[in-house]
C-alpha cells in the first residue's frame, strides 16, 4: 500500500494536502496543454473546469446554470467572471485571483430576455481580453456553451472550436494532492457503506438508503452528494440508474453507486449486497461480475492500453443486449477527478478501435455488471484506483471480494438459516417435504377403522 490516508483537517505538524501546490500545479497543467494546442485561449463554463483553472467554487445549485465563466489566454493568467457578489468575495478570500475576479452574467439559462443583450455582453468581455493580448484571430476553445453566447461570439468575429479535449488532457493525470483528496473522498464512502450495511433490513426502502448515505457523507464533511443510485429486487435487471421508494424484501439483491465530492474530488463507487440471504443464481452472478472486474484490474499498468483492459469485458450479446450502445456503462471504465466522467474511458463501444495509453497517476474507476440466471437479480461492482509505477492501488476499500449478506440472521429449530437460499421457502427443501409426508401419514390413519374400547 503506497497511499497514505491522512486526517482531513489541516495541521502544522504534518503535511497532508498542500492547497497552494494543488492550485499551482493544476493551472500549470492546463497552461501547458493550452500552449501545446492550436488554441489561443480557453473559455470555460463548466464549473469543474472553472475550479481547475481558478480554484474557486460557489454553491452546487449553480452546476447546471452556465452563469459563471473563466478565460485562460495563452501565456497569461485566468480571468473569472462570477455571479454577482461572489466575484467580490473571491477578491477578498482568493488572493491568487485578486482583481482578475470580476462580476459577470450570461443568459440565466435563457430566462433573461434576449433583448437585454446578456449573450452579447459575454461575447464583448471575451473579445476585449483576446484583442488586448493579440489573440483575437486565434481559435477560442470552449467546453460547453449556451447557443446565444456561441452565436454572439461568432458574430463578434471570434472563431469558436472545441476546447473540451484540452481540458480533459490537462485533468487526466492527477497531481499528488489530487490523489490525496480522491483517496480521502473514497474513505468517506467506505464509512457510509459500513453504516448502510448495518441498517439494511426488510422494510427499509431504497430512498431510506439514499438518505442514510447522504447524511453520513454530509456529516463527515462532504461538499456535494451528487447522487446515490439505489436499486433492489426485480429492479436490478436491467439497471435503471436511479432510486425509488421500493422496500427491501428478504432475499433481495441490492446494489448502490455513491457519487460525492470532497474538496471537489469525486467518487464513483458501486457495491452489491443481499438482504438476509442470496439465491444460488445471485451468488453465481456476483462471482462472475467480480471475475470480470479482477481480470480488468490485473491488466492495469503504465504503458498498457484501454483496449487491452476493455478486451476482458464481456460482449453485449453475452448478457442480453443487442449491441454495445444498448449495454453502454454496464461494463465500463472512466477517469475520476473533479467530475466522475473524465479521460480515460474503457468501453467496448469505443476503446477497442480508439485506444488510449494508461499512464502513472491516472485515477479511474472500473465497473462491471452481470445479470443472474433467474432473470431478475444482478450484481454490480466498481473499484476506483490509482495507477502506480507497476500496477494499480485500489482506493475503494469496503469489502467486495465476495457477496455480503446484510440484515438479521435467522435461526430455525435445527440451527442457523442458510444465507444461500431461494427467496421462496418451498424451494429450499431439497425435495423432502415433511408437511406432505405428515399429511400422507394422517391420511393413512384416517382410512383405518376406529377401534372402540370394550369396557
């Protein structure tokens, strides 16, 4: 084990996360990628990219609003336009930005009347900064954008191109401090799964599970619980990617994905359980799901390719889907950092023909799925890992080598009720039915004449 799990507080007697170094090294990576590209500047509306460039953050309510934007010109420092008073706050509390934190606003997701000219105002702000640096004739890379802003930039004479790949390449290799934060984030989910394992029982609902996990993570200091998938019983196959108010029942499979952020750094972390007991079909599905995952992990090392790792994943047709697009994300790998989907990607849909080389200090998740032969159960497991110089180190550590059974253990007159059993009791008798045998005996006695005593 090469990674250390330090406390999450900052202290003077031990170096843990060095935030000054984190900010500096992230910006250095983005600046280097920009310098090696054809772009004159990068314009980012994605809040994760903005955070990577500027080390600023506002409430998670803003993730889908596209109201903030940051410009990274070639050879210069980033400029941030933020939401109202947040810009002033950054000036006071983010000395690495200073006066480069300014107020700005886009279209409020279209709710501001187009005649108000917000899109044109954004375009003008960007044009002025590009022109001042002699970059107006160079391509401007953008990650995501509202159509009115895109059209306004083009009308202002700015050549707009895709900037996603530059930012994805910058974020693909993690710094020392990013890896520390990702490890800490996973450790928080370890604890949440431990609480969940102790709470699950018949009658506990999927939404109860989500509430418990969210409460555990926020209590530990999570910045944002992005989502908790909670899927149980017959909802397990096919995977619905959500949660409901379905109550857990004895013998149910139940799998979960926990996605949260600590200091910006995410988890994507599946585990599967059985409630009280598991059927033989479910046990077999779990073993197969685990086997595919372990085969993939064993191939991870610097210099290997995403195609090599993906090659051990089963084909879509082997588990009930017509093609790889229909089965996408069930056998998957993806980078994890400030967001849960980053480079590199591992999928039979794209990776076999468009492979990428695995490098040291990449952090990604590998996840597998297998439907049980009973037609409704399924297993889902995911491990998040750091690529080391000679392999991989797993940072999702809640036990998953075998299927865990949660809930109360039951005892019969003959001893402990097996944890591998069918959900329907009549299917657990191994062909011997003492009730039926007793009925036969009673019936035979009933046919005999009653002998009255001669007293």
